[in-house]
């Protein structure tokens, strides 16, 4: 199944599709893509449901963008920062 097929099947947000495509490289491994997309969507949803102070959001977005824009990285950062407040 191609990346486009996966997107049509589960309606993948474009930023998640782009991130997972970038990190999967040229091979576009179906299993890897599916796992990446599921993990990114789960992390995105968890972030939407959280109340996050603006300074934590700003810091963690910068960190996430520096790694390619991963919601998983953003979530891990937010959870760490919140545990230290």
C-alpha cells in the first residue's frame, strides 16, 4: 500500500503524512508508515486534550520542529516539562 493509499484509508493530516514520509526514507515501508502515522495521530490527539502553559508550548514546538515536526517529540517534551513544574 502506498502512502497515498494509507492517507485515503485513515484520513491522515498532511503534516503527519509529510513527517512520516520524510523519516521513512525512499523505501516507504508500509508497516513503518502505518506505525508512524498511528503514533503521530495518537500524540497529536493527546496534545489537543492537554492544558499546556504557553512557555512550555513555545519551547516544545521549537524542539519538535528541530527534529522534523513530530507530535511524539512534542508530547514527550510537554510531559517532561509539566512533570518538572
